[in-house]
C-alpha cells in the first residue's frame, strides 16, 4: 500500500505494537518522525541533545522536576513520560491545574482555566510562569525547571527574552546557595514565525538553558538530569484486523462548508482575525472581556441581580434614563479660571 493509505494514531496510553498500515505512536516526536519516514521511505532518526551530562544528578540525590507549560498538550506528554520514569503503576493524584503532582515532581498546565480567568494566557504574559519558577527555586529538592516557549500568532512577541531575567536571577540564586538547577526548554515554532525560531533558541542557550528540538527530548533530558530514564521498546507490526463497513455519505451542508472559506467570529486576540482576513475569510472581531474585569465578588453580585425575579433591571434602567433626560443643568458655582 502507498504511504498515503497509512494511518498514524497518537495516544497518551503507551502502545506496545503497530498494526499493518495503522501505526500507534506514544509521543508527538515519534508521530512526526514516523510520518516523515513513511512518506520518504527511509528512517528518520531521533534528534540529539548536546549537553555535558557529567554534572547531572544521581538518582540517590532524589531531585525533582518542576515543569511549567503554556498548554495541556505538551504538559500532558511531559506528565506521561515522567510517570514512566518514576514507574508509577497507578495514576498520580491530580490537583486543579496540575497534570502531575507527586513526590515533589510537578507538571502544570498554566493555560488551565484556574490560571487564566480574567488574566492573560501564559503564551502572552510570562508573569505567572515567573512566579511559579521562583517558588520552584525555593524548594531545595528542585533539580530541573522545565518549560516551553510558544511562537506564532497570538503569542508574546519575545517570550524567550521576557523569561531571561528571571532565569538568570534564579540560576544565580541557586549557585549562591551551593546547588545547581538545570533550566531545560523546548521552543515550539518554525523559522517563519515572526518571533524568529533561531533568535529565541540563541537567547535561551546564551543564558545557559538547555534547549531541545522537541518536547520529548526536553522531558527525557530533564528526567536524565535527575538520574532517571524510561525505556522505549521496539514495536512489532501485527496483521491488521478489518471489518466490513458501509461508508456514510457527507451532507450537502458539510461539503459546502469544506469547499468554501470559513466565516469566522473571533473572540479574543485581534491578531487571529487579522490573519484570517489575509487569507480572504469573512471575519467579525468580537472584543470580549470577562464581566466585571474578572472580579469574582462583582460577578457574584451581577449574577444575583440577574437571577432575582423580584428585580426588574430593565425597568429600573428606564426610570434612570427618564430622569437623566428630563433633568436640567443648574449652575452651582462660578470660579475664575487660572493657570
């Protein structure tokens, strides 16, 4: 069969085998390499991380990883791989906003609602991540701080540069206290992103950050930095099992939607709508903001007023407007203007 007829399945459940023309991958790194290998007809080797491993911690020193991610996909993958390295047989306890929290190891999705209600997303604003990194340094067990830098539309114009002062300050703090904390990062983007992939990587590496090509490599390097690792077995290819099915027919509306450019209502960053317009899409920009500026107490008051059947807010507003319209200006004072 041709490469076009082969399927890839990316799963957070660790697969043990492939099926004929249906491949089960465990990490985004593996999925990308296997996809390219199938198209080219040649094996794409895994990337390498150039780093002096002689200074890495030993397992007996019981150092921990603190990982702070911009979103759930890479955070989930990191949690999955660290779980493998720790040989956790049961799912670790999850706290709100955490993908993993066990034995001092932390993987946080800073894009979770608990961190973004009424606040900018961590792809845009580095403040929350910097706050978390400072807490991590205060934990003497911390051996690695792991993070991602996201490029592209809707992201900070220079997230790498925005994080550097904190990384340098916290690294110096750890050294003054006679300990080593490894900062390990992956830059998710391309050389066509306006922030500049190579520029972001250089800024981080110049500051002593270990930058890896993929999240899988970054997580594995972090795991090795605390004296652990995980095994990746070679998967056998089993014969596929197929069943007879009757293919469904797509509706006319679905076919029309796929054939035409989308009509979009964009809620949030205006840059998203600007990109869509460049491609000729019909876009309406809706400038949404959290009610009451995200103030929880004021939101509760507003909800109470809306749900109180004894209050007719519209009628009350009409009476206020009538009073404003019927009012007459009155001079209450007259003072001399002066500089």
